[in-house]
């Protein structure tokens, strides 16, 4: 285990010094002394070359105005050199003193001086140009000096009591030193072209010499016993070690993929730091060595890009069947993803005539990281199988992009990352049913094909394709939103109608209670009058005077069926009948009854009430059937009779959802997930015939609580109550799809995979 720990790049900081102690303070002072001495030498050397450089440029100037700019710059530098040198060394000294005293903060740019409005635009342009020069200078040197800078960071961390020291907080790191020089440049009143020349000279004569400074600092701290066993070089075997090429190319055991050596101030800093550590541990315990290796110089990034371009051209020429659905296609693509490194090494061997014996660590980790990303894509159940195969074809272009731009994995807004996330988001909603015209599939396929065919080394293609995809998505989204709105409005209308029907039915049933009504009266209430109640609720509301009057009619109509045995009862019934007739005429005319139908119904009621009152009925009316209401003319669909609703209410307990205590545990667990769902979440549904459909939760009814699902075209797929949806999910017929971006999911999965690999390796030692 000790040997494994030494080979690992995970530095054990259990040995820590107290920076306030005499020993810790002495070591920090030693670092300060080395840095001050060397930087004074470097900055002086730089200023010695400024005159010559500006004079040469003045001689080659294209016109007199440009020539004067350079001569003016020369005079200004000669005049301001002492002030600038003092300013720079003083700033460096302050940073070192702050560090020694424990005030470790990242150097920030001081604000520009306040200017008038007329100068603001020029200042903004100059500030931007200067910032870009500084950023480029810092990034290049942090990458070049990764090995030595890592060691300095780790050793400073030990003597500072274990406080994490990063490139941006190291007082002798490229970032802090470059920003200190930028502060000193504010003393110089010169044209921006002159300033940019001086920044280049600063890079050439100061930053380029930092490796000597770091070597001396590391040597001094090693002699003092601070992490003397910290290894810098890749563990090599056989002839690969003999050439020593890895060291010259910066292939070090402490290096990380340059994709991971990006700006840790981003939100993904913690994840990137974890990946750094895991890749370091992985390199210390190689499990899958490249086969057939021979000795040879490390391939340069340009060679890698060239070999990848050949493989990309070959991949672009392989046709992909439309609507790929076979498992064989997925397996074939998975095989290509896993073996890309071998193919790349073979192609490098073909191009240079000799297969390289090793890849620089920085590139090998990048290749592995991109490979893991696309392995994840082929395993990600959030993507339909057809889309997995399409997106997996992008492995080579994305590996090229990662080598060309080392910040692809660090920045969420990187164009290549945004494009892949956008493609995955579009693909997540795809299904054959919702894409019958194939427009979405063809758009994704077209973008994939164009990247394979057109991407060389111009990264702006990712921006262009991302803009095209976004335009396509926006166009479809607008159409889908209109359809989705219509579906939601229609569903809302149906629910309001159903709610009104249930309210009307419940009111009638509650008032009927245990009364045994004659068929004629029951038929009027459950059909015609129930429809009138529904319309009144929809038009006027449940709190309206009209609705209250309609309910009073129900009470009066039911009361009119009671047996009449006394003169007072007969008098009361006769007083009720005119009001009943008026209410019926008004109500029935509102639910589309024709006058003839109303008169026929009233005639039947007259016969019924004469019998109730004991009056003799005409002979022609005796055979009239009193057990059914007349058949009315067709009623509009929105107010169809609600007899079925009343029947459902009467049997409501039989159809009710179970109580919480009666719900199966697996359904109860899914019910918690269902209740947490928000509109916009996608689910995948599958039927018994294994037909899959992807649908978005579009709307949750505030009335019934039901969940409405639509496909990517905005068309309704299904609607469920929470309990119904939980049951479907517990049965495995539906599952929730992830809402976060593909890249974020992939990074989490890669960390998890590397962590398990590291754990298994440790367990076997």
C-alpha cells in the first residue's frame, strides 16, 4: 500500500506545519527570498529588450504614424521603467507578504480610472484586449508549467498547515505574477499596441523563466524535508522509459487532462478537482495497457488532430440507416467507442511510419474522458436507442474539440458542450409516434453528419450548429405550445363540465334521499333538470341566485310527489303547481327542449297531479304512460344527460381510490415521486405490446389534481390521477426521465465509475 501511495498523485497532507511556527515561517521566508531575487532579475532582463524590440518594429512600420507610436513608446518606457519595476516588485512583495501572513486571496484586477463618456468605448476595447492578452498568457504558462507548479502548490499547502493552494492563489504562480505586472503597466501611458508588445516580452523573458524559479523552490523545500517523495514523472516500463520523451513533453504523473486543468472558479470546480484526483489514481494503477506499443516520441497535438481527422473522414463515409432501431447497431457503435484509442494509435503509426510508444498523459486522459462520455451516452436510458446511436457518432469530433480547446469540460457554456446538451435534450423527447414526418430525427442526423464532414479545427462550427438547432427547436416549440394550450383548455373545459355534472348530480341525489319517486318525476330530475343545473353552474356559478332557485325547484318538485290526504295538503299542492310549471318552462327551454316537447311533458305532469289530487282524468288520458319522461330532441354534447354521473356517484365508494394505509408500499413510494413532479418533466410510457411513448407533464389540474401528458408536438398522450400514475410507475410501465443536462449527468457518472475503479484497485493491493 505504501508503494501504491507513492505512485499515486494524491498527496498526503497529514504532515502539516504550522505557518505561525518558526520552521513554517522560515520556509515561507525562504520561498519569498528566492522569488524576489529571481523576479528582480527576470523583470530587469525584460526591460533591457524592450528598446530593441520597439526600435525594430518602428523600422518595419507601415507608415509614419505607426512609427511614431513605437518611438513614443520607447521614450515612455525609458522614462517610466524605474517606476514600473518598483511597482511590479512592490506588488509581488505585497502578495508574498500577504501569503506569509495568511491573507491568501486571488489577485483581482483593480478598476480602471474614471473617464468621461467620450472615452468609455475606447477604454472598454483596450481593457478587453489587455484582459485577453493576460488570460492567454496565464493559461499557456499554467499548462506548460503544470508539473513544477503542482509540486510548489502541494509543498506550500503542507507548510501552510494543509490549506489548499491552487494555481490562482499561489503567490508565485503565473496568474498572480501576471496580474501584478498588469498593475504596474498602469504606470505606462502608451498606445495599446506598445503595451501588447511589452506583454509578449514579459511572457518571453519572465514567464518563460518561471520553471527555473519553481525548480529552485521545490529543491529548497525538498532539502527541508517537505514532501521529498512527491513524484513528478509517469511510471514507465521497458524501452518507453529509456527515451525520456515523456518528461520533455510534459507527460507527468501529476498532470491532469488539460480538459480538467481549466478555470476552477467555475461552478464545476469541485467536480473537476475530484476528476483530477481520480485520474491521477487511475494512472498509478493502469488496468488496460495499450497493446503492441513500441518506443517512439510522443505524438504532438497536431499529429493527434491529423490522425483523428482521418478517422473522422472514415466515420463520415459510413451510412447510418434511417430510424436505426436494431440492437446490433447499438452494439456496433459501443464497440467503436471502446476501441477508438486503439484505432487512433494505429492511425498515428500509419501517418508517422512508427507506432508511438506512449501518449502524453494530458492527451491520454482526455481521450479516456471523452470515451467515457460517449460510453455514458450509449448507456443513458434517458435517450431513445435510435438517438443514442446517432449521438455516439460524435465521439471523434468531440475528442478533436477537447484537444483543440482544453476548457471544453470545464465550462458549461462551451459551444461544443451546449450543442451536445441541446441535441440530447431534443432527442429525449423523440419517439416514432411524435415524429412521424421524421423532422426531428433528420435534424439531429443532419447536425451529426455535418460535424463529421465539415469539422476540421474551426470550433465556431459548434456555435453555428447550436444556433440552427435552437432555431429548429424554437419553431417546433411555438407550434407545440399552441397545441398544448388547446389540449389544456379542452381538458380544463371537460373538467369544469364534469365537476358541474357531479355537483348537480350530488345535489339531486342528496335531495331525493330515501324518497321513492315516481318514474316520471325521477326522469325529469335526472335528465332535463340535471342538465339545467349543469348549465346554470357553468354560466352563472354555484353561488348565483339562479342556481339557488334551481335547487329550490328540486325541493318543490320532490315535495309535490308526497301523498295528498287532507284538504290543506291539496291546497298546498295546488299553490305549488304554477311555480313548478313556470320553472320547468324556463329551465327546459334553456337546455334545448322544443316547445312541443315541453308541452308534451307538462301534459304528462298535469295527468299525474290530477291523480295526486284525486280529480277525475279525461278518458283519453287514462292510458297515458306516467312512468317515463318524453323523449326530447337531441341535446348538445356539452349538456348530455348526467344519469351516468348520478349512477357513478351512487356507486362512488366502490370506485374510490384506496386509503393511504391500504396502498401497497411500492405504490406509496412512487406516489411520493409523483407528488414532487413539476410541469415540464418528461416521462417514458410503455404499453403491454412494448410500444414506447415519451410525454411531457403539461398541466396539473387544480380541480381534480389529474396529470395531463403531451408529446413533443403538444398532442395529448394520457392523463392520470396521482394514484393511477404511481400505480403505472410501480408496474414498470412508466418512468421519469432526468431533467438535468447530459454533460452534467455524464460527469457525475464518470466520477462514480472512477471512484469504484479506484476502490477496487485499493482493495486488491
